[in-house]
C-alpha cells in the first residue's frame, strides 16, 4: 500500500518512527515532511499529503500534529478527502467502516507510538462497509464550501 505521511514539528519524531514501521510492513511511504523538529506551519505539510490521496498518488494518508485537530481541518479542505482525527482504534475502525475516511490524523502529544501503530493497522485493514453509508458519504461530498 502507498501511504502519504506528513507532520508538523510536534509530530516529527512520531512520524519518523511510523515511517520506518510502515516500510518494515512493506508499505511504500510518501513523506511530505516536515523533516526536523524546527517550528513550522502544519498546513504546508498536511495539504500536500492530503492532495496526494485525493489525486490517488497515495492509497491513504496519515498526518500528525500536536493534537491532530489542525491537520484534520487542513486535510478536509482538499476536495475528495475525508480526514478523521482519531484517538483510539475503535474510532479509526469506524472512520473507515462508516465514513470511508481516507486520511487518519492524530496528535503526537496525545497518542503513543504503540497506540498510533494500532490505529494505523486498523485503519489500513478496515474496508468501507458501503450500503446505507454510501448515501451519507455522497452527501458529504455534495456540500459545497463557503
């Protein structure tokens, strides 16, 4: 699987650990930065990673900041993206199962490496259920922004 991966400075260390972990599981990682723990603006990294998912250069995305909130807001600005900010595996599962989320976000200040990898495993392994949820996801995409 090809995964778009990005973080800001707060998520940099966790992003590096996750990148290696994903590669060891035979995934291809597209790293959109940041590349150090120097202070940066998270939209500069979250937006290109989400775009890669939207244009199908990547299958799914994982984006990390301090809380996951900022990067989820940015990712959801990209047409075709359904980013879900999760803090446990059940949320990650339901994000895929019912909402067909294609980007997982979370906070490095809130989530350990162990929990992050557990959530990513569930996110990557869960398929969209479709059915009654398809209509709802379609409605999300029919809403135009201001």
